[in-house]
């Protein structure tokens, strides 16, 4: 969940050690600034 646009790093999570990728996942992303506050 991203609270503001400057927090947004995309829809993937990558964990690497010494340049070798250990995990690479796509994740669901909620951008609060794109949601209707009145509807919430």
C-alpha cells in the first residue's frame, strides 16, 4: 500500500544478495491517491 506518489516503487519485489536475485515477485499494489476518499 502506497500512501503518496513519492512512496511508489512499483509492482515488483526483488531480493538480491551480491547481485544474485533470490526472490522476484509481482505484488498487488494499492495507491491511496487513486482511490475515492468519499467512497471509502
